C-alpha cells in the first residue's frame, strides 16, 4: 500500500509541475519556474520510492497515464482546451489501459 501512496504523491506533483510549466512561459517567470523544478523533483523522488514495492511497468503506466489524463482535465478546466469526442475517447483509452495493466500485474505486486 505504501507504494501506491508514493505513486499518488508522484502523480500529483508531476501534474502540479506540468501546470507550473505552462505558467512559467518558457521559464521566463521565476515563481512558476522554481515550482516546476520542485514539483518534478518531488515527483521523481516519490516515483523512485514507489518502485521499491511496485513493478516498473505498472508504476510507470499508472504514473504517465493518470498524469496525462489529469493534465488534460486541468487544461480543459483552467485554459479552456478543447473537449470533444476524441478527447473523451483518449482519456477512456488511457484509463482502460492502466486498468488492464493493473489487472495483469496485480499478482506481482509485493509490499
């Protein structure tokens, strides 16, 4: 269970850092630029801790898939990015893929 906690922290920090990346305007705004470095630093450190108990393929699939889906949602909510059938299908496929990987690797997880 600790592995999943570190994975969740990693995902939240990665999504935060990516959001700050947009606000940094090409690293020309100092506050968000510093937040990018801190967010990604915590994210990768937490990801490394979760890999002590979770398989790499499962952890990375969840990290990248959920992070991508959450980033899409934030883009839609905060910056008015387009939401259409393709966006909905893409997010559905990401979630479905993470679910399938979790089912296939679930018996290999060890705490």
